[in-house]
């Protein structure tokens, strides 16, 4: 389903490619460097997770990718290519024919933003009818199928949101996002407010649907252990930039960036030795005045002079990459 | 032995038009001095109601909560002996007052001491929770603090009265991972000072980090309890088994959770029966808690 349109420079199977993306928030106090030099790509059928703590730029990136940034946010530079077509700078009108049809987002706490006065099925039907011609009866029938696809009952088309649990409402908004068969599905903290059993069920459903339909998924969450278990590839963000990327397995076995290691070490394990864990000291950087060198340097146990002076480039090694001057020095202490 | 004891405690809330909802149903457990127990369950399992019953913010509909053999209703100085940390650090300190006032005022009232002396003790409490140096924090209002700092201030307020029992209701669920870990470490350290802790959480891994024993609550009833590593390594109740399987652990492969939200619970049946893959007709009359081996008990007809 991911047919590259212009196709220039796209690698085989690549559906979304972000290059050199900078996003600012222009505030009265100055310019907040929310995302800096972000680059990654997504292949058809791939689930890529974005991990990082609050304020690292995860949600800003998700909105930028879907053309949903509004002032005071603005894209300073960079490209967001979907099937080879750059989405940056497209008119809202042009974007409307792409969003939902080709790239769909389930924003954070979307399950709480369903209209309380409309039946779930009608809300899904409205979304479809806004983009595709058809009758309401057909759209509603399609909605029944979509709800069933995400593990709900067909009769839930007639339910109002308040009649459904949080997990069911979240399934309904995922069904809505998949209604037009997009190439890319962006999920921003889709299970954060849900219980773990419901979370596991929803992620299981997303993986099954990905296998069935072949769409790519960008899954944003602060829950790194969850990503390690459920996605193919992970991007770790810190202070608005990409600090590490690699296969989930690679990041679990051999995290390179000291921030990735510190973040991994902040989640108590369910099994294994019960040792005391150390929280990351200090505070995330103030992106109004981002540090000159590596954004993590002020909190990093390995940081040296070079780290404070100059921002490290992303050093690529096979399918893994880390932006750190000294990661090899830290490996022995892993 | 100083203990906080729940004995067959039930709490039913009345809704409009004569509807009722039983949040806690025949719950019995004890928290001994210096012990650390985790109460784990999903949303709606009754965790917070247990916390509120333990601090007398709610009165039981049936059964008794007692402290050192005395019903909670009769304990005159309860706030000095049992304290609570709430889930939402953003709304649990009065934003009109300075942090210092919120902490020192209860000390002054309890110990009938002058403000300067109470102030000194409040500073010590702030120091204890890692808000150092304490003086500038004393003068701040909560809106000037980050989420992690607010939760530390809440803990300072709670420990300033030197309670023997601390009820922590999801104290890290609204905080970033690393900030939350700092709070968990603080709870572990406070607990080493012989303060008993009832740690309420939906996160089994966090429970294991803080507590020695776990009580698993499902729809208001205790379905399983035991030493935390026993329960995680050998969960007996089908609900606990699902919970352990669904908790992210990168060391293990992903097991997709099972579908099915609880809808209706037949009166009298095991509350997990509607979601249980191993239900039988016998689940109609659920058994009482059964001790399977020392300290590990379960409430399920599979273990009759």
C-alpha cells in the first residue's frame, strides 16, 4: 500500500522520512528549541517507538509529522517526506487530503476527546464521510467492521463514549484512525492512562493489524520497557534531539548513549536482582537556552570538556546510532 | 505489636436513584510496624478506597479498621500516627500558603510548640526529603515547584508528624520515570526508619521495588497475597497471572494481553469470572482466601 509518489531518494520500503527537522516554539521569552536536527525513517510494516521523558520533543515531533503544528510552534527547517512528497509547507487544504487518508494520528488522551453527544459509530462514519463519498449507512456498516477489527463488538457502533471503558474508547479512536487505511499510524502515548492488561491487549491488536495491513507505526511513549518488548526499532530522544536509535533488541542488549542507559536503569525490573537504582541527577535542559554541547552533558556521568563544547554527531554503526562523544568509554561500566 | 488491621471491611457508596456501588468488599489484611506492603490493582479495583479507609477519610459500611486493637473511629490522634501521600502532587498542598506554612502548622498544633521551633522541624523534614537547602523551599508556594519537588514537599508534610504508618496512594504515577524513581528511593529510605508503608500502585514492578509483601485487589476483593517475589514468579490467581504477563519486562517476550473488559458481574460469583478463561460453574460460589503455602494465599476455586 505504500507506493512512493515522487520516489526521489527513498530507500526500498521507506514510507516516511524525516530529515534535518527543527521545530521552534516562539514565545515571549524567546525561542524554545523543541526539536533539533531530527532524522529518521519508517519502513512499511515497521513499528518504531520513540522514547524519552516529558519535554524531550516526542509529541511535538508527532504533530510535526502529521502537519498539526500551530503557532506558537513552527517548523524552522527540515523535511517530512511521505512516500517521497515533502509535507512541510503544504497548505492546510492539501494537508487535509493526506492526513487521515495516508497518515493518521491518535493524539495523547484522544480517548477522552470523543464527542460525548454522538454515538461512537457516527463519529467514525463522520470521519470517513469527510474524506470519501458514500452514504451514511455504508459508512456505519464500515464502522461496525472497524470496531470488530480492533477487538470490540459490532454493536458498539451504537454506544456513546460514556458507556465504554477507557480501553474500549481507546480502541474506538484507533479504529477511527485506521478507517481510511493509512500508510502510517502515529500513536502518542496510546496506553498511558490504561491498565497494563488492557495496554498489552491494545498493543497486541496493533501488532496484529500491522501484520495484516502492512501500515507503519510510530509509537510514542515514555515507557521504555514497553517499547523494548513490543516494537521493532527505537528512537531515544533527549532535549529535542535524537540521542540513540537501534533495534529494540540491540538497545536492550547494548545501549550506547549514557542517557539511554540511565533511562533504562530508572525502571524497576519485574524479575532479576532487586538492586537499588539511581535516578538521573539534575534536570532536563531548558530549551529556551539549550546547552552549547551535548544536551545531556550537564547530567552525564561520562561528560568531559568536549561534550560541553560541541554537540556530538550521530555516529552510525550498522543499524545502530548514538550521538555521544564518549559512549565507548562508558561501555565497560554498563 | 502495633498494627493497622482491616477486618472484613466493606465500603458501599450510594449513588443517585438508590443505586449502590461496592468499592471494597470484605477486605482483611494487616500492616505491622516497620513492614512494607504493596496493594496492587487496576483502576476501579478499590485501591484508593482502601487508602481512604485506612486514614479515616471514609468510614467502612461493614467491618472494622483498627489501629493497635482500637477501632479507627476511636483513635483521637490518628493524623499523628497514620499519614497519607496522595497521587496528585499538583493539588494536594494548599496553593494559598507557602510550603513552609503547610508543613510547620500541623507540627505546631500537634506538639504545642512555638512557630520558630515548628519551623526548625519543618526544615528538617524538607531536608529529609531532599529539598535542600530547606530555607528557600519554605518560602515557596506549590506553583513554584516542579512535580517531583511538590511530591517531595507532600512527603515532608506527611513525615513531619513522625507517623508510624504511611499510606502512599500512587505517589509516582503522575511523575516522569526518573523523578518517580527518586520518590520510590525516598520511600524505601523512610521505610528503613521503621515506618510501615502501604504502597498503592498499579505497577507491579514498582511494587516489587518498594515492598516485601503484595496484596492483589480485583474489583474490591483480595484475590491473592504473598511475598512479592513468590507472587511474581508463581502467580496463582488467573487475574494475577494476566497481570504479571502484561507487565512490561524487556527480559521476556511480549505476551499480548487478553481482550475483554469487565462488564457485568453476577452477584455472588467470583468477580473475575466474566474475564476468566478458566471459569467453571464452581465460580458461582467463590471460596474464601486459601493459604497455599506459608504466606501465599489465593481466592480461587482452582485451589480448593
